[in-house]
């Protein structure tokens, strides 16, 4: 697995000056370091061969859940991501969701919202020149969202550095 911090630092828990600077600056958090450590442990298991080619991107913590972004090849099945999330969750004692990193924001949002389905994503230009994205979810699917609507809006804004709003129709 490729990780942004030094493997020795993550495994030992003692950070070198470069890794400490990345954590102190806020680029990565202590939760990132813990998740990287668990992923490195899981990588050693022969059943988790897909993790060897994976790249750790970032983790986002929202109240009761941690979203882990991993860059994986498209041949890796979704069931593997669910299994890895369960294993991380058991080791860390918190709710985890693993999302496949993609340049396409819509596919990442669809993974975050699963099992709820997205009706569409609209972009609205605000008077000050900013863009706000509105994600439409049906009233029926809104009850299947993994987090509260305001938590999802905050998470999406953190992940993509843009303004997001969820509209239940």
C-alpha cells in the first residue's frame, strides 16, 4: 500500500520531522495515522491482495463515522471495500466507510450516499461568483442516507472544497 507518510513512522507511532510537520499542519490527522497503521496490518493478510496496489488518499471524520478514501483499480469489487471497512471498524471501534477515490465527483458522491440513490446534481451560480452544487435525493431514498443531511453537506464541502446542499424531493 502506498501511503503519504513514511511506513516506518506509521508502524512505530513515532513520527519523523517530515511526517510530524504534515500532521501538525493539518494535512493529515491522528485518525489518518491510525487508519494507515491498520491498513498496513491488513495488507499483510494474503486475502487482502488488492491492498498492495492501493493508495491511501485521506480520511474525513464526521461525528459518528469516518470516511476513508482509497485509490484502487476498477477491477476491485465493491464487496472488497465493504469487507475492508468492516475489518478497520472492528480494529478501531468506530464506524468506517471506504470510498473508492475517483476524479469523477459524482461517482464518489454516489458511493457516499449508498444505498440511497442520487436523482441528479445541479450547479447554481451565486451572485458573488461562487458555485453551489445541489444534490437531489428522492424522499423515499432520503431515509437510507448513511448520515444526517447537514453532516453529509459538511463532509462534501470538506472533501471537495466547494459548497454543497442536499435537497430532498
